[in-house]
C-alpha cells in the first residue's frame, strides 16, 4: 500500500512538472513560426513534436558547424528548418498547418548528459469572420467545431489537463481514505486493549 502511494505521488508530480514546463503559443495557419530553444551552446539540437497521448516524434536534427552554418541531419518535413537564435538552434516552421498544433521540445546532449529545453505548445488562433452570425450559425458551429489535439471541444471531450486534475483528485481522495482507515483501525486496536 505504501509503495503504491509513493509511486502515485511520484507519477503525479512528474506529470505536473512536465505540463508546467510548457509555454503556450498561438499561431495563424499558413503563417511561419519560430520556436526558441531554451538550451544553448550545444552544437547539435534535436526538435521533438508530441501530440497528447502519443509517442514523441523527432522532427528535426540540426548541427551547428564551425563556420556558423546550420546543417540539417534529419528533417521530418521540408517546412521544418533550424535557425540560429540566442546561442541555440530554434525551430522554424513555414506555413503552419492544423497538424502542427502540438507540443514541441528541443533536446541536446552535452557529454553524456541529455538536456531538454522548455516545451512549447502551439495553439491555432481562430480565424476571423466578417459576416453577421445568426443563431442558426451559432448552433451549427457548436456541432461542427474542430480543434487541435488535446484541447476541449463543444462536443464534450475533456482536455488533457482536466483529465490530469481528475486523476490527481482521485489519488488525493484515495490517500485521505487510506489515512482515515488506518487511523480508525489503530484507534479500534487501542480501544480493545
């Protein structure tokens, strides 16, 4: 029981830290965006993209040559490129698409130590509309809304952070119940003596 509680606390703490380590950035579809890497002075940077509940995927490996040029070692898509910015290799995405709305991390290896930069979550800015919206349009939009993976929709799916909060709350309730049960059992044992 104690081991399970300790593991649960560790897992929840780790999940909370990973979500807190992510900045949010709004982008317009079709426009370029540059994501800065918070680790610097490494000659090779790996950029990773992750959708909620999916395995992370390497999208760019770029090396900084002695002449100051960035040489791509791997590009998942030609729209992805490395750009020198703030003593590091930033990720540039040309013509952002809906599929680009995800979480991005940079990583680099210094000696035997693997370092990760602060994550950035790309969110789509809703397109502007310039016509009169009727009540029927609003009802239709409520049923037709499409969103980036991992974000809430009108249809009722919960975003990842709501699920995280629910799991965390259940874990806390479980731990409180365990403390109460142990307290009552020890109290009953003391009264019977």
